[in-house]
C-alpha cells in the first residue's frame, strides 16, 4: 500500500479489483455507476481513506469504506485489504444472488438440429404428403 494521502478513483477501483482495466473503471465513474460519499464524481476525483464508495456492477451494488490506498494492482488477497464492505451491502447482495438464482429457469434445448429422418418427415408434412 502506498503512503499517499489520496489517489484517483479510477486507479483505486482498478487496484482494488472492482474493474478489470482502468479505462473500464473510468467509464463506470463517468456513467454514474460509482459515487463517493453519496455524490457523483469524475474519474480524476481523489479518493481518501475513510471515504464511502457506492459501486454498481451489473445488478449488484457494493458499499465499501476505503481502508487503504494503492496505485498498483496486486493479488486479490492484497486488494481486499484496500476496502471494507458494509454488512448491509453484503446481506443485500447475497439476497439478490438468492433471488436471481431462484428466478432463473432452466431452458432445455431438446436435441438441437433435427436428424435426417426427422427433416424428411417435416418436409413431407409441410409439402402435403408427397
């Protein structure tokens, strides 16, 4: 972790492994998917320790408190030391995961393409029994 007092939010999001690239993180910030202390910000906004971030990734929302600063992307074990997720955020995300998995229906593709025999039967049926 760096000893700087603050760091750009897009760089921090990338280092904390919320986004795969820094440009994706910058696009998310510009699109309003990331808020700092409840306010919409730009990608160059400096993030400080104890700031509260609200991060929307797909249907999920992470509410985290910044506990460390780093401009380098390291392993996931080190990235988890950069923030603390609130208990309410974890519970809401787990409830959403459970609801989405319960709503998911299994779609079965029965056999795929028709066989040669089935295709001939379809042709006979549609053309009127030749």
